[in-house]
C-alpha cells in the first residue's frame, strides 16, 4: 500500500468518526432504512411505508440530494461508503 492510499484511508476513518457517525445518528430507524435503500440503488418509495416522505426529510437534514422526482443520492460518496459500512 502506498503512502497516498494509506493517508486516504486514515482521512476516511476520521470522517466516519467525527462527521458521518454524528449525521447517521440524526436519522430515525425508518430514515436509516431509506438511506440504506438509496445507497443500494433502490428508489426510496420502495423502501417501505412513507419512503418518499422520509427521503424528503433526509434532504432537509442534508443527508440526501434530490436528483429528480423520486431519485435521490447520498450527499457525498464517502457518506455512502459509511452507510454501506454500518449496514453490513
């Protein structure tokens, strides 16, 4: 592993501890399901009852970006990686 890759992993771990875990903890259990679904490429409307409304709340919290009607994405690729890591 080269130095750049090592440092990049250290930065990602630090972000997970200091930023992403705090943001994750602002989500309710139902919102967490929607976040996991969006990261997996599943539309929020199929993530259970009220998925669309929950996605809108996550947009207001700054955790999701609305791309188009019914299409959402995590606000940052590193946050998506974090969601994947806590979902496993």
